[in-house]
C-alpha cells in the first residue's frame, strides 16, 4: 500500500461518512488506528466537515459520524484540484 497524504485520508473519511458510520467501521474502511482516526475526526469536527450524531441504544448512546454539507463541498473541491494535477 502506498503512503497516503493527509488530504487523501481526509477525503476517504469524508466519502465513507456520507452515510452515518460508527468509528470502528470507519477505522477498518480507511485502514487507520484508533488514535489516527480520532485525530482526523477531532480536526474535521472542529472545522465543521463532519458531525457527531448521537442515538439512544438500549442502555448506552451510539455515536455515529456523518459528513456535513461543508464536508461534501470540500470533497468536490479536492476532486477538482486532483484533476488539475
């Protein structure tokens, strides 16, 4: 597997999270560790690219992550920039 740039990883996370997804599923889909995914999610949440969705499941809450409209626009702009290369 080739070494990925930060924007490649960010775009993969945003694309996968277009539908709500749990952190563990996101980790396996993107191929990152818990610590790595947490850093990206914290940064993207802080910048409004991804949002936390909290749902009630029996005795505990289930936290899902979903790409925001701003995140979808970010994907579009990154794809456009890649086409220019």
